C-alpha cells in the first residue's frame, strides 16, 4: 500500500465515530507529513478526504447523516428502511472515491483551469 492508501482508510473509519472537524484538526495533520514526503497534490488530497468523509457519514454504525435523517423521518419509516435506502448512495460515493483516487485529474482540472 502507498502512503495515500494507508492514510485514507483510517480517515474513513474515523468518519464513522467522530465529526469532520476533529478529523480535520487532529487526524489529517498527523498524516500530512506522509503526504508531503510523497509529493501529493494538496488540492487532490483535500478533495479525496472530503469525498471519503462524506462516504463515511452515510455508513453505519454511526453514520451521522443517517441519524439526522432518522430524526426527521415519519414514524413508519424504520431505521432498517433508512439503512437499506442509502445503499445506492454509498455505492455512488465509493465509485466517486475510487475514480478520484485513481484519476486525480477529475479533481484537479478545474483548479488548473483557473490557474491554481
């Protein structure tokens, strides 16, 4: 595994249990030296982390977005219904994560087009 792959998984798992702000202020700075040493583009890394965290917020056991949805759903909608309902969205998020990971140009074309 590369440094990027090694650091992406813990960030994904942390998204199950803690909010994005703690991940951004604690976990990302811990892994940043690995990314800098590997010469990773920081815009691509930020995009990858954002997609990664969004995916983890939709997945059980502690998907924050699922709890919010449960709070506004009518009583006849069960938590199981919500979990089954997010499967296609998690699939799309994982596809986006894989595409951005293997094809960094997807995340970098717009910043390059505006001169970043």
